[in-house]
């Protein structure tokens, strides 16, 4: 599928949605020094310390396509980003990937210590659910809110991100097949990205089941292309631009798309996933052009 006529100003879109997400996050995060500890400070550091905000952007773009009010979208957008922030804090820990750089700054455990980083991650995960539930009270039907909580939980837990991370840890030093690698990343990265699109759709008035299915397929393909791009950048990117250590996956001997397909093969596979995402939106109107542009953005980014 060609990209002709589906190129809205993606950088402008991203900047606007990122600013909206950052403003909303500040409202949902706890005020500092409530506990007399550095817990709240560590939570703010992890959640507000930069980032592409791809997941909340997907919530906003999907919700906007379906004409959902901004005040309804803020809670789900922040919930998904809080869940993502928690996952990064724990992912960086010495017991996991043992990274000391995230978004161009020391990782949370380097700045606050391992114990406080673990607690900050735990608190961010809990806050994701309370943000989703509390922000939508009296704005959406109770059954819709429950379904959204289930969506976030499934995407984050043993059916999604946590399971993918577990597979990733046990895959170190092993050669996975392309199918196995895709299964791992469909859970580790794709599940939360797909949930972002679905949550954005669920903020609208009774979205049709077939539309949810199309958007879920879109999110799955975007999630996989996003991970392939990450794997490529780990090989060819620059640490200063990436904001994290270039070559980290190679150093840990992790299976990656370039290690299986080579760089050119990985790039082609990312484009294939991009095309799958665009095909999922076939038949939908121009109001979904932001999602189409985002599918292109995730494979062309430099960080």
C-alpha cells in the first residue's frame, strides 16, 4: 500500500499530543513528599523524564478519529504511559537488563537506588489502574470502564508485556526462530501498543466490534514494526541520540530481528509490518490519517 496523501504533519501531531500527555501526567502523579520519602520523586522522574509518548499519542489519535472528548482521553492516555514507565524502571534493573542510561539520563535505580526504583515501579503500575478507573467515573458507562481495565491488565500481565519480558530473559544466548521472536515481541512491546489503540477507541460511543478488531490488528502490526525499528537502532543508532546505550542488546547476546534477518532483512520486515498496519485501516476515512502517519513514523524514527 502506498503512503500517497496520508502524510499529515506528524511532528506537529506528536508535539501536540506529547504536550497534552505531559500536562495530564502532572495532574495524575502524586504530589511530592506525601510520604516523607523519595518515592514520589522517583515516580515523577520515571514518568516525566522525556520519552516519545507513542502510546498516549495512539490513544489520542484513535480517540480523535472517533470524536471522543479530550477530557475522556487524558485518563487512558496517562494510564498507558504510567504502565509503560513502570515497565522501563523494572526493565532497567540489574536483575533484568542492567541499564544505567534511559532517555539520556541515569536510570531510576541509578538515581534513587534499587529498592526505591522497585517501589516506584510498583506504585506507577498501581497508579495506572487507579488513573484509568477514577478519571472515567461519570464519563463512561461502568461496564466500559471495567472492560478498559481488563484490556490494560491483559496487555500488561501474563498475557502480554510481563510474559514477553519473561520470554526475553530466558531467550538470552539462544537463537530464536523469526516466529518465536515475533511471539515474544507481540507480547513484550506489541500488547501495550495495541491496547493503546483499543483504549482510545473504547472512549468513543459504542465502537463496533469489527472496528475494534481492525484497530487491534493495526496496533499489533505497529507494535511489531516499532520493536524492529528499536532493534535496528540498537545496531546503527547513536547513544547520544537514542538516549540509551547503543549496542545494549548485542552486549546481552539477545535475539533480535537484525541478528536473524540481517539489517536489510529487518528493514524490509519493518516495512511489511507497516503495510499490514495500513491495510488494517483500509475502508476507514481520512479521520484515521493520523494513525496512518504514525505507522510510517515508527519505522522511520532515529531514536
